[in-house]
C-alpha cells in the first residue's frame, strides 16, 4: 500500500490512481515543513526536505515518482539550484492555492531550475520570483518535458523571461498554465522559446507587462509549434506594455496559433501587430480587445482564400 490508497488529484483532476502508483520504480515524498534530506523519503513520515535531493535519489528511466506534499517550499538561490537531471522522473505536487508546493527563486538573478534530462514531468507547482530581474528561472534544456497545472508568479520586482528553452527542448508541453506577472515594467516575456520541434503551449492565462511579447520565439525557428487552447474555452493573454505584442515568432517558424482572447494595452492601431509569425497558420478564433468597456474584434491578419 501507499500513503495515498485513494489516489492523488491535481486541481480536482485525478493524476495518480492507486494503480499508477504501483510502479516498478521508486516513490519519494518531499516536505520542507517536516522532512529531512537525511531521511529515506519512502513515506510521508520520513519525507525528504527538497525536490532537488529527491531527484538525486532517483534512477534514470525507471518510472520513479516524487510526491511533493502541501506547504512545501523549495528555495533556489543559484543557477541550476534545482536540477531535474535524471531521465524519466515524474514530480507531482499536492494541495491547492497557497498550499501548492512553491519553488521560489531568490538571492541571485541567475537562480534557476534546469531541466537537463529527457522525459520528465512536473504537475501542480507554483513558481515565484523572489528577486527582481530574474533571467531564466525555469530553464528547459531537454526533450519531452511536461509542465502541467502550474503557475508562474512575480512576487519581488519583475522577472525578465520566466520560462526559457533551448533548441534541445523538443516536444516541451506547457499545459494549464497561469502567469501572474508584475504590472510594472521590467519583464520582456513570460516564455522565450529558442528553436525546438513540436512545442505546445496550451490552455493558458498570461498577464504581465511585456516589452517584447507574452510569448516569444527568438534566434532559432521552431517547427510544428502550437499556441492556444483546446476545447470550448479560449486561452487568455494580456500585455500591459505599449509594445502591444502577444506572440512574436521567428519568420520561418511553422505551426498553429488559435483560440486566444487577447487584451492589449493601448487603444490604437495595434491589432494586426499583436501576433507576428510569417510562416505560421492562424485560426479565425483569435479575438482582441484594446480598451475597457469594448467588445473584442477578430484578429485581422491576412485571410485565406478559396483559390
């Protein structure tokens, strides 16, 4: 038996059933409130104190899981201070609201969680910027990483680029993401993508003061990039910066953008310029509003013709 015979849910959605916990791999529990990295981490009573230490106990590609208990706080004070460097590790956070496990980046602007091993995942975690001008606190450098049901939040000052990828982050998935950026200027983007194939950013709620754009693809073109939402609801994106750009992508990047409700800062001739991507395909379900008390209008990019 496990400490959770009835399974585990994330934001009301079951993510671990009793059957899924029956794995050939190891299960480690983490709790900064009462845990110790001198413990074995195999039960809640003997929980480890840090996710980073728990990852180090995992075996690559073994189906190992890390269960992070409500109220856990992981303080990251250096570059790669939290290293997801063992392939195939799955990390699940428990709790809702302020009880979700929190990963706080502080002390130096380069403090970061680096994902350098493939096939890992993390669910139901809150990332907070605890120092001004953080550069890349969530840094994805490996393929097939999934972040789901998560939030990124500015607490002290403004994070420059909260999530940053390298060209090795193929098939990176960001699912059910909320970004609560500072209203003051200082941020460049919420996520900055460099290259990569089949990256997906879906079902998001992004709000911040972005001097570049909410979502950026820079330096190297991406292929098969997907940005938007699935199902009946739209993804939301708001920029509070006069730049008024929601997504800007390398001209030769390919993929699809759709099902987005965007809020721009200035009530000006800015709708067409809110989405930039010469080789992308755009759905007709992108709508934009640029002033309070107004109804959104469809994004007015070039329309396809039956020709």
